[in-house]
C-alpha cells in the first residue's frame, strides 16, 4: 500500500503552544468548498518548512487513506478520501472529502 497525500496549503502560523506549534492548512474539494484544519505542524507532509517566520502560503500534504483501497469511491475525475485514521478532522468536524484525483500525490 502506498502513502497518499492530499495537496493543501499552510496559510498561517496559529500559535507556538502547544509545542511544537500550530498551523492552519486549507484545501478546496471537488465541489469548490474550502476546508480548514488546525494542527501541529509535523502532522503535515513537508511541514518541516513551517515556522512562525515562514512566508505563507506553503504547499503541504495531508496523509489520507489510499482511495485505490476502495473502488466504490472512484469516479472519472474524483475520489473520496478520509483523514480520520490519521487523527485529523476539519474545523467543521469532517473527516471524509470528495477531491479531484489530481489533488492527490503518492509516495
């Protein structure tokens, strides 16, 4: 199983506490709705580039379930992904999102 990341942007440093610091990350789903996450910077792929003094926005990724593991979620251009297994949820309390397939990258 490969690791799949949802491409997002860190848009600001939120606070130094709790350690090691919080960042706000956003992405827009396949339906043009924007979602926001606030969590510790190490949660986000490439988050090591995030500091209070970084120039925002910074491209980062959110680890998510591999949509290839669930063939029922696929359409021609969109896939459903979940960030729940990694302990994330949007500020709105959502953990599943329908995104464009090109918003995902595999490692």
